[in-house]
C-alpha cells in the first residue's frame, strides 16, 4: 500500500515538474514576443520621427530654415538642406504618392521663375530624381 501511494505521488510529482517547465518556457516565449513587438514599435516610431523631420526640411522648415542674412526680419530657406532631405526621403517609398502630387507644383514654380531666384528648378529636378529612384526600386 505504501509503495502504491509512493508511486502515485512520484508520478504526480513528475507531471507537476513537466507542467512547471512548460509554464516557465511559455513565460519566456511570451516575454520574448512582447519584447520583440515593443522593439519593432520603437524602431517604427523612430523611423516615422526621422521621416517627419526630413519632410519638414524638404519643404523649407526645420534645419532648412535659417535667419535671413540681409538683416531683414524673418527666415530664408537653405536649399542644400532641402535637397539633402529630399534625397534622404528616397528611403521612404511609401511617400511616392506625395512626391507625385508635389511634382506638378514644383514644375509650375520652376517655369514661373525664369531667374530661378528660389532654386525652384533645382528642387523640381530633385523631386523628379526622387520619383524616378523610388519607382526603379519598386520594380
């Protein structure tokens, strides 16, 4: 009788040990999945923040804007920063529809400014190059 009880207790102890190990492994797996999702979300958030800053620069805000050099109040746009931002935005192919919508506006500005005082032709050329680049990468 004592042997039967001892065998029953031993089999339950073995079963409880297996269940404990499975629960521990399950907990570790869940923790790894939660961490991976949090890290992915963090990376996506940083990517969107970078995209936003680059878009600001591309339209002449953010780092592409500086105080006027002629002593007048206000700001002027630093075109090389805009061009660099447009080139960097090539890494965001989801923005292709936006570039395609902007292109006609920049073309119109470039055509309307024969002296190219605002470097509209340069920006228009960069937007066209960005559109071509993103399209080639997508095909």
